[in-house]
C-alpha cells in the first residue's frame, strides 16, 4: 500500500495530490491514507501536507527502504521479500537464519550499517552507516554443490555490470571474490551455502559495496587498500539506483545460469578479470606457491601455471604480485 | 562421575561393592554415591542395593546412554560430547543447530527414535525406538567443500568395517550413501554441510543403521527393500557395541584423511562397492541415462561409461539395474 501511495506521489512529481484522490485511486479510506502518510514521514520521507491541496512528496530519504527498492527494481523474484535493518551484526547471518526458517528464493536482507560485517574466512568488512550497500540474497538454485563457487563469479559480474551502467566506472575482478579499482578494494562478496552432497539447500550471496565514503571515512589501515565509488567519480552516488541495478543484473545472470549454465558468466568474468595474465601467490591450506594465472576452468577454479605444471586452485587465498593492475575510467 | 561409578561396578562384574569403598575411591561423600545410584536406576540400570553389602550392577539397559558410550568408545574426539534423546525429529537437524551454535568437532547426537528421520533429498528414514542406531556427528574438517562428498564414502567404509567386526557380516556399499545386504537397505548415510566457497564451516554425518528390527517391524512397503542385522544374523545385536565400533572406525579413517588424504578410503570403498561393474541408471537433475559404473575418481565421483563416453556423476540418483548384487555372510 505504501509503495502504491509513493508511486502516485511520484507520478505527480512534486505537485500536490489530494487525499481524496489518493483514497479513490487506491480504494481505501482517507483515514487510511493519512495513517500511511504518517508512517512514511516517520521513515524519513519529506511529505508536505496541506489541508486543501493534499499531499506532496518533497524528498525521498537516502535510505535503502523496502518500498523504494520494490518500486525501483523491475525484478521478478530478487528483492520481492525484503528484510530491512538500520543496524545488524551481518546481513549474511540474518539471511542464513531466514533461509533455515524457509525464506523464499530471492529474499533480500539489507542494512544501513553492519556491526560485524564479514568477508571470507571470518575476516571483517568495514560497513559504516549509509555509506555503502550491505546486502545478502537467498538463492535456492537447482545446481549441485560443485557449481556453487561459480555463483561468486556470477555475483562479481553482476556488480561489475551494475557499476558500469550506473557510475560509468569499469572495475576489475580479482579471483574469486573482490572487485577492485586501481588495485584498491571496492566490493567484497561472501558466498555461503548449506548443502547435502548432491543438492544445495540454499546459497547466501552477501556483498559489501563501498559507495559514498571519502578516504577519511575509512580506518587508517584500510585507506591505502580500499576505495569507494564517490572517491572514484568525485561525486555522491545513489545507493538505491546502484542496488536496484545490482539486483536486476544478478537476476538476469542467475536466470540465465539456471537455464543455460555458466558459460556466459565465465566468459564475461574473463573479460573483467584482473587476475588472469598475472603472477599470483597462492596460499593454500597446507602450502604456498606462485605461478601465472592463465585461465579459469568450467568449475570456476583458477588455473595457475607453475614450474611443475598447471595447478587448479579452488580453495585458499590468491595474492596478486604488486604491480599496477589495469583498470580504467570510461 | 556416573561413568566412574559404573566403571567401578563393572570391574566387580556382578559382585557387591560397598558404598563406603566407592566413596573412598572416587573421593566423594556416601550421600553423593547414593544420589548417583538413584539417577542411574532412573536411567534404567538395574542396580541392587543392600544395606550391608553395598551396590551391585545387575543389568545395563538396552539404551545408547552417554555414560555407556563414553565408557566403551576409545575415541579422542568423536562422541566425547554427547547429546542424548529418547525421541527427536531428526538427529541431523539437532546436530545442525548445535553446530551453528558452535558445537565442538566430534559432538555426537544420538536418539532412541526419530520422528522424522531423513534420508537424502528430504526422503524419510524409518527410525523406530531402540531398534536401530540413529546418530549424527559434527565434524569441522580442514578440507575444501569439494572434498565433502568423500566424507560420505568415508562414513560408509567406517560402518562397513564396524559391521564386519561386530557382526561378521560383509555388506556392500551402493554409491554414494547406502549400505546393502543382498540388495536390501541396511544403512543410510546423510551428509550435510555448511560452507563458504573455500572453507567448510561444518559437516554433519548422519546415519541410520537397522539393527534389531524383525521383518514385521518394517512398514509393508519397506519389507521387500529393507533388512536389519538381527534379520541377517538371526540374533539380536548389541547396539552399544556396534555404535562404539562405528565411532572408533570413523575417527580412525577421518584422522587418516585429514593427515594423508582420501586415498585409503577410496581404495577400501572400491573393495566394498556393489556399484562398480554394474549397469546403472542415472537420474540427474535434468536428464536420465544408463551406463556401466567403472570406477570412482579422486573427487569421489562415480565414473559411468556410456555410449558417448565417460560421464562423471556427482549429483543425482543412481539405481542399480535389477540383478542380484553380490554380498556374502562370512
């Protein structure tokens, strides 16, 4: 209902619309309209109310509110069910709980801030209030667990596409789960799954996108290695617009993968990769070695050419050797 | 403490031991000894108490009580922490909850009956009270998620070994998760995991072992396809002894896999397999086909020779073509 009211107010872009007219169009009482307006104001919408002229939407809050996401994202399943928080420990943790309790595919958890945002292998992820996009999506793919690592690559491609279209910034993907700009972290992706040996119960794709931080917003130790879209473009970026674009790209690529497999995703990943063609250091569970990253294979594993042959890297950490990585501003 | 009291009573195998002596050896008060004896009686231990002669252990209940398991299983980690139930929905569900709450590696969930015992792909598993072994173990292996399917094979080998040593019955393993005797189901294994893309959070190995059912205990639809150890051997089997043997074999194989990899497990699996050398029907997510099961590969995948080449089967169902499978009684 609130989505419908916002939709009507937006259609009149800044003009007044009478409570009577709204009530008529939505077939509810004028009291109901008034109540919803109060709630919208509480959420941060600047709505002018005039006794004769009616209501006017003056400003939408810079928050990732469910009603805004639902109205802006033309998706079929991703982000139809939204759990919104101003603060949360970690959106992935919340999404996991929801998934175990039976949450539908596409359920979105989004928070303005994370108190203990997580990256891979329990590392932290700096997630300050309203300066980034911190979200997790629940998927229930018909893939086997062996296909799960490719979902990280798929998410990376979706985010890279969305950043390209919304901000005209071309970034690079570092295998398997970071998106970089000039070697600095812009986006982290954390994919987690619950599975039987031959069927996935659910996959949680979590992402942290650094949007509107200035360099001074980052803790000192992160300043040399992290960046944000506002830093890159020199202007604030609409988090809502970017989030919406991410959801739409993600849904498109995911549906394609479910229907036709991952070939398109892997090809596009190769195009955006800043890992392929580089000398990489691999820190595995038990050993460490170096080699040339030559390709990814059909499982999404990194193929590294070493003195003793091609190594297939699935687990473990990859460091790129210090060298200027190729990224460009379009 | 109760384990220690039971240990003392057992050492005197049926003879009386004075409360004073027990109190002295365990450095507790006689009142404490008396209280523990009451608790043991409540759990079903038949303990004779005589005012002058003391206490005597006459009979141990046919239950899989934690004190019994701990005292009988010479394991270092598996089954040190035990969660015991008379009834539960599913031991795997309980183990999952415990694992998410931080349960240590080796934590064991055991129940006398399961109300909704689960097999693969949400199929049911008939788990009547005190007639089988229904348990789940929490593992936290340093493997990558790609190694997880081999944990099912490892559990199958451990159980096959334990059944061989306790009951002198040689059974066959049907890829990936059933143990059969003359083509009928004796054991099911359900392995579930929670993982990031390159690290396992935890693996739950659940197993249902049909021990003391007679054919008439099974629902009519299961009678032609299920069997129990009591049916095979013609006599009741000690569930405690078998459970203990399973835990010990499982720990031994698991430690070996953590230290040296899965080669030994895969070789032993091949030996027990009733799938290799058979024509199998594969029901995958999207397609169905037949072929000759020729081997398992280093990932634990089944290799099936078809008209169009060797297929690697990881997900999906395998049916053996109707044909007498080779199993024998030693």
